[in-house]
C-alpha cells in the first residue's frame, strides 16, 4: 500500500512498480500483480473538459480539482472532451489490467450522434469499421434512447437546425485513440457527445459529474 507522501514521490513509486510488473509479466492471466488484492479502486464521473491526470494543463482542470485521495492514478484515460466513468487505483497491476484490452475489461459508451443513425450503420459497427489504423474489432452496438438520468453538458453541444440527433450504445473490446468518435464518423454519424458508462463490472450508476466513490 502506498504511504502518504508528496505527489512526485508517489508518481515515481507507482511507475517503478508498474515497470516491475510489466517486466515480470506478473499480471498475465492473473487478476492482480503478484496475486495481491488491489488496495483501492475508485469510480469517478469525469466532467467534460477535465483531463485524466492530476495536473492541470493547457487551461484544462485535472483530477486534483475533484479527487483529494493520495496515491491513486487513472487506469487508462478518457479524452478531455468526453465524460463519464474513469477508474483510479493505487495498484499498478490493476491499472494495467483495466487499461489493456487483452485483459478483457469491455468499455461501454453512450454517444449522441449527428443525424438519425440507421440499421445499416449499426450493422457496420457490429461487424467492424475500417479505420486509418486498421479494421476495428466487432462491437456491441444498438440504438438507444436518451437516458432520463443524464445530466446536461456544460457547455451544451452544438445542434444544427433541421438535423436530428440520435443515441447509440456501444461496447468495445479494444481501446484505440478516440475510437468511438472515429467509428461513428466512419459510418456517417459523427459523435456530438460521448459518455462512458461502464468499465468491466463497474458502472456510473447514480454518480453525479465531478463525484467519486471508493468501490474497493
């Protein structure tokens, strides 16, 4: 377990432990590094515009504006213009397991699209879409209603007059850069708003934007 320490020292410790795990392949086929249980796992509802790092940068706030817990770091990332579930842990092997697709933590998103998505586009998403870095893996895709629990985005999306929007629920088994946005654009329906609602067994549930809860 991490002791309470200055952030720079904690980051160095975290990176060193992660490197040891990677070299020894301690996470291979194991839930956690060395068979140990993660000491902490946090679910955070990341607001729009917030970075997936503790340090603010380029005018964007960081996680330190919302999470006071010491010694935890984001497992993977969520782009600053996306919202929703971000997991944080103090265990390097758990961070590796969550972030890397080979450990099979599927990630589910809700996307508000420019235009009314149709069955043909849904089929393309399910089978795989040709992107500039290769064909995407088959995904779970379905048309969705706008959730009643969804909070308004700040700032709101830009909506074109006389052009409808629609909602898509998409679950991916891989994690390429800005993949959801590229996939929906490739089938003709650019993403206007993107919210991650689930990672593996962990979901947003009723967590409001900017709030976090410890689940382990």
